């Protein structure tokens, strides 16, 4: 069950590690709807909830999901260690680095990392 938490006065929907795999736009829209209903600005999704294609940029799954979040004015944080994926792909490593510089998509390693980013 997802829970709404305020982190530095920012409403954040924390998704559990267990649950449906977010493999595409349909599942992303379900998350966006839930987050919007609860008044969240950010959805924090554990990396293990994302389908493997999310981490293979050539599939365009990551772009499609992130675009859905942007279209609905919702931000996404993919929480957890994704180093196995970034070590295997220079393109993904670059995507993560650029995303972390912005305000739409972040890849924090844990909740403390997310809290620090939201504080700034």
C-alpha cells in the first residue's frame, strides 16, 4: 500500500517494493492517478518495481513513462541501487546523470538521499 508523506513540506507518495511491475504507460498512469488523488507532487518508486525494459533506453519505455509523468505535472523518483544497469550502459549512465540534475526525474539511492535533494 502506497503512503503519502511530507518531506520538507513536499507531498511524496511512497510506493512499496512489493506490487505491480511498472512496465509501461498504463501502469504509470495508474500511479499518477493515485498520486494526484492523494495530493502528491512526487512518486517514489523502488527500482525493483520497474520492468527491465525501463533500463534499456533503446526500448523507449523510460522515455514514455517519464513523459507521462511530465504531462500530468507529476515528478518521479526511482529509488534504489541501479548500478548494475548503469555499469552495463553508458547511455543509461548519462541519462541518470542528466535526470538527477533536473527536477522531473531523480534516481536517489535511498530515502536519505531523496530527503537531502528535496531540502535543496
